[in-house]
C-alpha cells in the first residue's frame, strides 16, 4: 500500500469514527462524486452500479442516460461497508443541504434507505446516487451535480439557439439585399 493510500485510509477511518447515523457521505471520484447515507455499524446505503461502477470511479459512458437502470444493469440500492465504498477516495461528510432543507430524524433516514434496498434504476440527471442520498435524508431528491450539468446544457442550448437565429437573420438580410438589387 502506498503512502498516499495509507493516508487516505487513515483519514477515512478517522471520519468513520465521527459519522452519525443519517449523515450523507460524498466520495469524490474525479469528474463526479459518489454519494451514500451512513446507516451505522460501518455501513452505508447507496445507489450504486453492479460490478465496480460507482465504487472505484470506473466510468462507463453507456450508463449516462439510461431511462431504467435495469435495462443496462446499471444501478440498484444496496448496503456496503463504508471503507469499501470509499476505496481510494477521501470521503467527506456532506450535510450542507441542511442549510436549505430540514433533515429527517436519523431512524427515518435509515428507514428510507433500507426500504429502497434492491430498487433498480439510474439516470445521471434525474435519478443518481446524490438524488437517492438526498431523498433519504430530506425526503426530497436533489443533486447539485446534476443541476450544474443541466444549467450547463441550458446555457449551451441558449447559445446554440441564439447563434442559429443570428445566422438565420443574416441569411434573410442577404436574401432581401439580393432581391432589392434585382428590383
């Protein structure tokens, strides 16, 4: 085990000792973060892919826009050991949505998570692991990651529409100019 891996594991062990039942945990994976709910006894509930996807950060683009995770065997709600999910990621307790949303009681958060065990389905923009974790803690599906992507897509769409309109207006002006010259 490398020094960096040992440092991350030591950090995660210290964090694990501080976690409270119902805490949301963010596992940074590079371009995205994986999310889980701490349910106690060193375990987390999370919406995660079969195989390694979502745990070690391997990325499979075929899973990005699934309508139903089942058709792509993408993701289901399951319970795993915190340290296994953390892997080489430096986990973070992240209850920052507490500023805008009221957390449910811890037993209800765990109950929400456990009632979804085995549920299959995934969509990166509308039903991802952060949506699941947020729903467990607050009763409301929210994903800041997905919101950022959707905002980015909106900006691109607006820019593309504006560019298309400018090109269309320029072509129209050119046609009018040609017509005027012929008259």
